[in-house]
C-alpha cells in the first residue's frame, strides 16, 4: 500500500512541475498530465515561444486534440479572436469546458474524432501537439488542405514526426523553433 502511494506521489511530482502547478492555481484550472488517457499538455515555455512568433489578431486558433484546454487558454490570453478545441475523449472535453468557464474564456469544445471535423471558415491557426500519427494525421491534413479557401491557414506542429503528411500535400515550412521533442514548425501553403 505504502509503496503504491509513494509511487503515485512520485509520479504526480514528476508530471506536475511547480511552474505548471502555479499556472493552474493562478487561473483556478487543472491542465496537468495526471491522467492515463494519452493526454500530455504542451509545456508552458514551448507554447509561449510559439504564441510570440505567430500572427494572432483576427484569427481563430484550433487545437486538434485539445486535451484539457491549456493551449486554448494561452491562445485566448495571447490575443486570438476565437479558440476552438477538438478532442475525441469525452472526459477531457468536460475538463476543458470547466477550465474555459473558470477563466471566463468563450471558447468552443467539440467532442469528435478529428478525422470527421469540418474546418470552419476564416483565417485559422491550427495547432497540433502530438495528437496522433499517420495514417490519422494524413486524413486530417487532407481535409484541411482541401478546405474551401476562405482566408489564410497556418499550422503549428510540435514534435513533427510525421511532417511528410504536410510536405506531401504542398505545405511549406515558414519558420521553426524549439529542439528535441519540443521542436515546432510553422507551416503555410
Ligand atoms: C499530447 S495531447 C495534447 C493536448 C493539448 N493539445 C495540449 O497541447 O495541451 C493529445 C490529445 O489528442 C487527443 N486525440 C487523440 N486522437 C484524437 C483524434 N483522433 N481526434 C481528436 N483528438 C484526439 C488525445 O485524447 C489527447 O488529449
């Protein structure tokens, strides 16, 4: 019993760096990893770097696989006009909705497999933080690429292990940053 409790405590500490706990506490939200559902939140410093680099005004940020909504909150705070999260897991969608309500952010959370998601119109910034690999990514990127052109679309892809899913469909790298598993690329068409 004690061994199990120590193990859980250790895991909680490892997965909850103090800065991330403080960030959550300051907003009355819960975005840390403590879940067995394949959810991992974008690190705050990676998100800050990305948000400082991309255009925000008049844009909608869509987080594909939004988890608990950390990026939606950061994007709204950074000046995006609208934020939308697409997330397959019902429980994570509920956590995100609670988190948005706690921060007073008027965002939309859609519980759906991203492969079935119909992209909205207007200028978009689409964020991918490791939600899935090929072949799912290929389907999602094809639908985004074939979307009726109603404004610029930028993609931010962190840890771009399946970058070819974009390059093969005519996307090009506009900029990049970070390193290792936090390397990110900004893609345009
Ligand atoms: C690594 S987490 C990223 C969370 C969030 N984007 C962030 O940066 O904090 C990936 C998320 O993608 C979700 N996901 C996995 N497959 C999906 C799919 N087919 N459609 C929508 N969401 C999916 C998972 O449930 C998980 O919450």
